[in-house]
């Protein structure tokens, strides 16, 4: 059973990429049409006396549609859909002649024309075919809408057949379109989630609505750099996969902590992790929140077993001040921050002690110091001198 389901609903490698979003919806449309055809044939057999010509005609065109379905399933998408549409038009025309206009088979002209327009094939081909279907509808209306049908059927039977055609037309269009719309919503959610992993949600909304440059002044933010001590030497003893797995494990935990505290991760630079608090939305506790995150980072590294001979340590540097942020780049764009506060936070991390947070006086002055063991010292920072 699983093999059958996979065969029907899993697009083949030869199936066009541009068609794949609608593959399942179109397959369900084919199957819904086949089920409707079978039920209608059974109904005709039990309600129309001379049913043989009607049923055999429908089965003949059903084979044509089935060939289209098979080609579509095997990856010949455009050819399969075109053959199926032509089979459907032929079936509708034959039934109009056999059972008359009151059976509402003419709905399939419009139904298939609309369906064809939605299919991603050459615009001229589908436009010409859609216009041909509509033209055939107009022709049949003027020349066959009042013609006596070849096969006689009771009025109640024709009404029930008409209802089946109306419902079938709605299902043939509605089911695939509903599924495709659901797919588009899911893809939009995925795209937004990916975008929000690159830039903050607030800026993503601005970027979506504007083609201009996004640049923000942030007067009160705290910037943090966290770096793994001795990672370069450690990486030389590890395989590429081991290096990536280790960094992913560490940074995954750091990402989780930042999300819990509402901290904005900016980027990773090698084995360094950069984050900021207070943007894009300002917050009064930007310094305190980032200090708390720094301690969480230290605790995470100290408490986790990474399967290494020697325990890992990190240095953390934090500074509070102003910074400029924005989205840069045309392709592979990124959200970043710049300014003296960023440079100073990086220098504090470089000059700090492993296993400690090296925070500037500006940051310390903004936090609750009562439960902290603070060691004040003067350090020489490159480009800044003694601070």
C-alpha cells in the first residue's frame, strides 16, 4: 500500500520543479475525477435503459484521461495534463450530444479552461487551449443547447447528473486550489521563519514593505562577544565534521539562551558569538539581560560534557553604549551593528579571563551589583588606552 501511495503522491525526479508545489493537489484532482466518473457510470447503468453507448463513451474518454494521469505521475507533467484536458473536453462534448444540455456537462469546458490557466506551461499554449475550450462552449450553447439528445433519460435522472457535474466541477477546481493555497501558506510561514533567522522580525516587516536602506540609531544597547578559548589549536586535532558538530552543539545552546532572554543574536564569526540587547526594540534592562545571558553561557560551557580531553572555556566581553544597526547587502544580505561600542565589546572579550565576564564600567553601572563578585581593574585596550 505504501508503494502505491508513494508512486501516486511522490513526484518523480523528472517532474518539473516549477510544478512540484501543485503535484499532490493535481493528483488528488485526477483521483477525484476518476471517482466521480465511476459513481456516475454506476448511476447511469441503474437509471438509463439504453446505457451502453453512454457508459462506453465515458469509459473511452476515461482511458484518455487515465493516460494523462499516468504521464503526469511519471513526470511528463505538461503532456499528461494536456492529454487529460483534451480527454475531458472530448467527454463533455460527447455527453452533451448524447444526453443533452440539461446534464450540465458544459460546465467542464469552463472548468478545464480555468484549470489549464493555473497550470505552469507555456503561456501561449495554455491561452490558446483555454480560449478554444471557451469557444467550444459558446458553439455548443448556440447549436446544441436545444437539440434533442440521442439517449433519452428521465428529467429527474438528468437533474441528478447535473448535480453530479456541478459538484464534480467544484471539487475538481476547489480541492486542488484549496490544497495549493494551504501549501502556499505553509511555504510563506517557512520563508518568514527563515527570514527572521537572518534579521529581526520588526526589521523583516520593514524590509518586506520597503526597498530602501534600513539604518537605525540605537542610543542604548549592550553588545556581547563570547569566544572559545584555544579553539584554533583544538580544531587542528579534530576532523572537519567534529569541528562543525562541536560548534553547532555550543551555538545551538547559546541560541536557545538568547531566545529565552529576548536577546538578538547578530552572527557567529568562526568560534566567536556576537549578540546584542536593546535592539531593534529598546529595553531598559539591556545591560542586565546581557550580563545574565553571559553567566548562562559560562554555566552552559562549564556544565556540559563535550567529549573532549580538556574542559572548554570561553571569554565574554560586554559593553554598553550606542551603536548603528542596519541591513546590508544585495544578495545574502545580513543584519549587523557597527560603532565604537561594538569595537570595545570585542576588545574586552579579547583581553578578558577565561571563565569570566569582562564588562566595561558603563555596563556595570547599569546592572544590579548586589549578588555579583566584581573585580575592578584597569586594562589597556588597543585603540582606547587604559580604561
